C-alpha cells in the first residue's frame, strides 16, 4: 500500500489501480477511472472501472468488484430544479460527496474514502445545440477532490432513464464521472469543480472582443470525459482540438442523447492533435 500523503506530495502508485486498468501503462495516472451508478435521492451507488480505452461497457461495469456508495449534500435526482442554485452557470454553490469505495491495493479489496470530493453541474444541451428543446436532456458534471494517492479532477454527466418523457423536471437517475488523477505540477490542480465543468459547458468571455463565445471544449459536450487528457498540450488552456478521426465520430453522434456509441472511444493518441 502506498503511504498516506497530502495532495502536495509527489503521488505514488496504488497497486490496485495499476491492476484494475485495462492495458495499464507505466504511469498509473494514464487511465481514466470511470465511476458509474444509480442515483436515488442523495445516494450514488455503483462500480468503477479503470480504462485507457475510453468508456467501459455496461458489462464491464456490472462485473467490476470495485463497488462504491456515496452520499451527496444535495438531491442528485433533482439537481437542476429552480430550487437548486447549481442551475445557474454563475452560481458559486457546490455540492459534496462523502462515502467509501472498494480498491484492491495489493492485499485484497478494502474500503477507502476521499479526503474531499466536490461537484458542480450544468444542464445541457445549450440553446444552439441540435438537440435543444428547452429541456435538460443531460447535465454535465465537473468534480475535484483529494485522496491519499493525490489530487483528481473529474468530468461526466447525469442522465435520465431510457424512457425519459422529456419533462423539464424529470429526475436524473444515473451519474457517470470519469476521474483523472493529476500530478502536483499539472495546471489543473488549482481548478474548481465549476472550472472543470465550465470548459465543456459554460460560455467564455473573450479578452480581445469582450464578447461571450462557446466553451473551449464544447466539442465534448455529450462525452465530457474526453476533455480530460492525461497530458495537457503545450497551448492549453486553448481549446483541445481532436484529430479528424475523432471529430468525425463526434459529428456523427451529435444528435444522440445517450452514450452507448461512446464505449471504447477515447481522447488519447491517435485522436489528439499534438
């Protein structure tokens, strides 16, 4: 087991994380850790899967021994009703998770807890999107936190059930969050949960024109986790630019509400432009 550490120390490799990742590379931070589970009031319960190959399948989530059960400080199923200030893209209000998750760190599955886990969300899609009907078909969720293994940032989405009627206040029933562990010198270490989500879904103010434009990484509105590369390009925080192969996939599915098409689609080489 790696020694417990603060977020400021250099990260050490949790053995279980290396073992859990499909095709795990040398650096344990390279995989994304996909957490997916059902939402019931303030409870989020499911499993996590580490992957360098994009979103895992439902079968992979179902067979994962890495279970978790977290409690949110707000009702996740109604996260974006008018009574909840997280609806407002300018709000400075955040929600937090507490609870435990399973991890095999070399001595069998054991319970671990995050030191801090903060989330912020925003209803989607925006008015200019082909799927916009004045209804939040899904919600982009950003998160940040600290663990004994180091700091992380997360991106994902809250989804309605498959038989969603399109009602403005139908509850969300599933949350998928992809966790990216980052090194201490990563430029994302100081970002808030709102900052992380904002690159996907909050309009940005141009310093040159003083006008609001689209979010820098709006390309990934339906698959927010693609906005979390392991290594940031040198021109970041400019928009992340996918290569043609990935852009074709994103364009083809821009009017698809669900994410089944995104299984196995990743934002790593050969997709990212250098």
